[in-house]
C-alpha cells in the first residue's frame, strides 16, 4: 500500500506519531475504567461490554468520519488542492490513501476497544455477545460512513474549492447511521444478542438480521466508494461517462426490492422511487453548475465531440431517463403500490416522472439565467411553490377537483382517488395527461428561448470575439 500509493504515505506522515499509540491506549484504559469505578459488581460485565461497544462504534463511525472529512477539508483550507491536481495520483489512489491513512487514529481506538470487548467476553463468558460480528459490523459501517463523510465535504464545495467547516463531515454519516438501519435494527440486535430470531428474507433467502446488516453495510460502503471516486474524478479533472450514478440507483433498487421480497415488481418500483429522489437531489445540488455544463455540452456537440458532450451532461437527465424507462416497465409488472394508485390516472409512476420532467426543465431555465438573476435557486423555489401549491389551491377553490387537476395533475389525482366509472371518470383520466403535456411544452419553449440566449448566444459572442 505505502509503496504504490503516495497519498497513503503522505497521510501516514501527517497523522502518525509515536505518542499517538500511547495516547490511544491511555484514553481507552481511562474510558474502560469508568464502569469499574461507577458500576456495582453484579452489573459490571454488562457495563464493561456496553462501554467497549460504544467506544468501538464511536471511534469507527463518528471519530473516523470527522477525520476522513477533515482530510479533504484541509486540502481546501491549506490551498494544497492544486498540487493534488498536478500530481500523478489517480482518483482511486486519492480515495483509498485518504480513507485508510487519514483515519489511522480512529482505527487505533477501534483496535483497543475491540481487544477490551474480547477480554470482557472471554473472562465473563457473555454467551449472547458475538464479538466477531460486532467488530465486523463496526469496521464495515465505519468505512462506509467515512466515505460518505468525504462525499459530504466534496458536495459542499460547489463549483469552487472553498474551505468548509470540518464538523459538517459528521452530519451525513450520522444521518445514515441513525436512519438507514432503522427498519432492521431490531432484527440485527436479535441476530447478535439472541440465539433465536424470526427469519429475515432477502430475495427469498433467509439472511437473518446479521446478514441484512452486512448487506446494508456493504451497500453503504460500495455506493460511498463509487460516489467518492466519481466526485474525485471531477475534482481532479478526470472525465468519465455518467454511468456511475444510474448504476448506484439500480444497485440500491436491487437491495430495496430484495428487502420487500416482492420479486421483480418490487425491484422496478423501488428503482423508480430511488431514481425519482435521486433526480430531485442532483438537479438541486448541482443547479449552480448547470449553465457551465450546458455550455460545455453545446461546445462539444458543435465540435462533434460526442463523448465529451456526454461527460459534461448534467446528471438529472440521466437519472430521469432511467426512472422513466423503469416506470414504463412498471406498467407491465406493477407492484402493490402502483396497482393501488393507478385507477383512472393510468400509470401513476409515468405521470409522476413527466411532472418531474416539467419541474427539472423549470429548474434548468432558472439555472441558465445565473448572472441575470440575483438568486436562481430562490427564483425557482418561488416559481415551484406557485405552480405546485398556490395555483392548485386557487384552482380548487374556483373549479373544484377538475380545476386543481388542470394545474397540478399528480397531486390532485393522488389525494382525491378518482372513481374509475362513468364519463366524468374518463374525462378525469385524460385531463391530467393533457394538462401535463401542455405544461411541459410551455416550459420547454421557455427553456429553449433562454438556452438560445444564454448558451447559443454565449457561443456566438465567443466566436465573434475571435475574429
């Protein structure tokens, strides 16, 4: 590792010192001494094991995430990121070098707390406690959350490599730690501490609570590494085709569909919803980069550099296209939720993605006006609230359900659960599609007008300046 990864060598040189070993041992002993002094003899084994497990997870998940995020934040605050660009480091070397080298102090504490946990389990023979699984899950989830800490720092940089507050590095991993394990935390607990537990199925296989925890941890780590590699590619000016984002959505859909044990329809439905949320996220997260990206796409197309055009393409059209394709497949293999929502609306998921297309086009139009508007994001939010909240309420007050459906097809149909019989039902089933089609055409026309001014006009001005 050290011979082949200069970044790992650099992180060891920055983070390793002989006194660190003594400090980590001393602080671990001090923490483990607290239950010895504060607990009654009958409660001592349980308190010692709980303290060791808490220290194990705190070191790997929280402390490790802060150190991992700080390793990237300091590149910006110390103005050394340009040197990284000029180096021969690949994005994978940068990712693994920082992930393993910068977090060395945290892994020392993980080692000592794991040793303490093993000693407690050996001397007091705590039968229900599975030390190897506890250590394995702490390492797996710790690595995964550390990658997301680094991702959260890179996400907050924006278009320019600006210094960030290192405390932000712990926010996203903490959210993942507390919310992702929620649905199966009790099953995992039973798998570690109880001899018998109910079957936990994943794609029809009984993986148990522990198996589900390992699968989820592996998913968090794999997606974290994939996202970290992709964002480091961008920061190091290494261009790649936009295949990593849809791959991550599909892998997440496979995991979610397996937990629902609903077969292929569950996979398609899960993938469609994850693609929906992913499209919303990347559209909002990268809004300040849309103008630059579309100008790069236009220039690449004008030079017949099709690969560069795909590389510069914003991510929201990629995930929206994936979600639209999957939602069309859902029509032929609907899951239970889709069957419940279809009714007179036909395919609810396709209608939902068409409305998302309308909103993403609206967002792109405001993003292309960057420089003319004081805050394109605020302008978009105001326009979105008017179109999706204020206008439907006004239309409902004036013309009832039909009026609301005319302005907001998806939400009005969702809330009112239209009856599937009679002529009014047929009209209500056609109205959302017609209304949404007209809205998309109107917004698309406005975006094309802005595109001609801000992208094609920019290209013409540049060409004229060279003459």
